[in-house]
């Protein structure tokens, strides 16, 4: 029970009934005292940093995203701002895209998964680097990065989220966004099955 209570202390939106709770449970260390002692250090470290998910994909909060020295240091060429109100960086070397959603479980972020995933992949294929951010670098941006890994790295939801979580431990899609990621996983699996069926039919002709 101590472990469950520790999770809710750090992730207050993760209720016991949340589909995200088992995933957070698997990440949460057994030594709670050690975790709490380093938790502030982790959060403080990430306040002004771009967390690397892959060689050309980063995630951060809006404060870090507007730090020109960080963008220049990591050679960021494309920024996805997953918010309605957070500012864009003034860094002139990067292209910008806004996804206008609030961090609300009722928001439809699902409809942007394909566009954002393809935009990230296109940036990487052109030799660029992409930063995805929202106010806290916690829910909206983590959801978009997870969706990208699912589509273009062909990972299952849990595997994709593990990669995001390792890069940014505070990552926690809200319950609504997590459900949308589950829906997207089902969509990608059906899409893959249709492709395989089509290849089988063509091969048998």
C-alpha cells in the first residue's frame, strides 16, 4: 500500500482505477525514501533542459522550449507546441507548429496523432531535430511523443511510453489522453493487419 500511496503523492491524477496506474506502478522504485529524496532533484534538473527521447526527438516544458541557448545547443529545427496558450520560442532557426488543446481528459488530442507523428518523422528524415513541449512537459507533449513512437518506431503503447518515461520521469498523460493512445494502438494494429492481408492476397494471385 505504501507504494500505491507514493505513486499518488507524485502523480495525483493517477487514481487506483486509472488504466495508467499499473504502468506507473511498474516504474515506481521499491525504496520510496530514496525516490522522494531524489524526486526534487529530478524535477529541478528538468526545469531548464530538453529531455532526449531519441537522437532527434526531445521533450520539455514551455520554459525550456523558449530558452534559445538550449535550442541552439541541441540544434532544434522544429518545435511542436501542444497547448493553446504557451508561447513559441523566438529562436529563428526552427519551424513551429501549434496543437491547440488544453490538458483536459475531454480534449480530442487523438485527431492530431497522425499529423504530428508524420511531421516529426519528416523532420528527422530531413536531418532535423524536433522538440515537443507543453506547459509542464508532462501530459500533452508526452502523449504526442508516445504516439510518434507507436507509429514510426512500430512500438506497442507500453513500450513507447516506457521510452518517454525514461527520458522524462514526470511524463504522465492524463486519463483521457491515455485512453486515446489505447485507441490509437488498436487503430495501428488493424492497419498493420490489413497491410499483411493485402500482401498475402497479392502473393497468392
